């Protein structure tokens, strides 16, 4: 019996990258998974992959920046599986490392909507259902850029810092109602979002200097997320777990004495 048996999970951004890996992992651990993504085709492919492997899954097209679309996602989850016990807020977008002087107002607003307002909308839609069902667990995908400057541009870094704060506030506000909330701060992980720069010689050299010595895999994040939303993490609240090969907490292995 998997750790997530009898749980229903919504994974936003579930059609690709870190969301897809979490959807597959949650299903392997026996959760019923709602794969929610702006890209309906990719969401359906992931849901189909889960069903083919014998799991329970339903794909929903959602725009996490749109309130009625988000409400519809939660309504579909409830009508399909009867509850929502687990939420992974993974959908998001990058800003191409643009400094503030290069960031148009439109780009700023777009990144804030995708990475931060989305958490407000999705949490507000899911929390009442989760609390009614006796509680649950939320994992928000922040970033190393949410813990240090320089991991993204102005908009991305601001939103990911805000995800860490939002996580703490949600944990403080709803823990007493049985909702555990934590975040993950991924380092550089091999997904389409960062494909432009993650496999360059420069990135390889930088990554080789950290204790983890390699590019992260989506499955690295999925394993941490599955733990955080499981009962194994029952006493972990409001934490932001770096899963980054040691990137944000070391200067790199090349500076160590050995
Ligand atoms: N890949 C990395 O190195 C890395 C590092 C740190 C944090 N992250 C974070 O991980 C999350 C997932 O990124 P990824 O690397 O898997 O990227 P990805 O591009 O592979 O996947 C992102 C998914 O989110 C979906 N999406 C985007 N906007 C949406 C919207 N408005 N509504 C619904 N779905 C939407 C996309 O369609 C896509 O399927 C993001 O929040 C990102 O900031 C990624």
C-alpha cells in the first residue's frame, strides 16, 4: 500500500517537468491525481500514462491566473474523486533572468500572476474543500531564487521569495485546521523551462562544483514532494526544503578543504 493511498491530489503544472514528475510519483504512491495544466494535451498525456499503469487520474485544463478556471479545476476534482487532500502548486513561469530595468510592466504583471496570484487563487479554491475533508497537505514549488538573489530576474526572484512567505503564512493560518503546508526550493532541474541554459558547458561546470555534482532531475523534486505531502512528514510545517545538490547552502565543493 502506497503512502498516499486514499488521497486525492491536484498537481498544477502537471503536464510537464516538475509537475509531471510529481503527478507520476503521487500516483505510484497510490493517490488519485488530477493533472491540471494550461496545456490540455500534455495534461491528458500524463493522466493517460497514470491510468495505463493502473492508477486513477483525471486531466483538467486550467489557467491558474484565472479565478473561474481555478474554481472549475477544484469542482472537477471533487466531482471526479470526491475530495482534495493534497495540492502541489507547481505551475509557474520564468522571466529569463531579466533585471528590473529590462522588465516591462506586462512581463512583471504576468510573472506575478503566474507564480504568486496563482497561489492565492488555487489555495482559496482548495482550502475550504480540504478543511471540510478533515485536512490535507500542500506543497508549493518555490526555487533557490526564493532564498537568494541572482537565481532569476527581478520578477521571478520576487515571486519565489513570496512563495516562501506565503507558505509560512498558510502554515500558520491553517495548521490548526489540519492543513500542513511546506515548500520546496529546487535548484537547477532538467525541464523545458530551463533547457536554454541548464545543459551549457558553463552550467555543467558550475553544477559540478556543488556537492550534488550534477543537473537535478524532476524525479529528485517529486521524491521530496511525495515525502512532504505524506504522513511521514506529519511534524513538518512551514518549511522550505532546498532540493538543489547543495547549491544555495554551500560555496561549491571546489572551495572545500578536501
Ligand atoms: N526547472 C527548474 O530548474 C526549476 C527550478 C526552480 C523552480 N522551478 C519551478 O518549478 C515549477 C515548474 O517548472 P518546470 O521547470 O517544471 O517548467 P515546465 O515549463 O516544464 O512546466 C511548467 C508547466 O506549468 C504550466 N503552466 C504555466 N503557466 C500556467 C498557467 N497559467 N496555468 C496552468 N499551467 C501553467 C505549463 O503549461 C507547463 O506545463 C515552476 O514554478 C518553476 O518556477 C523550476
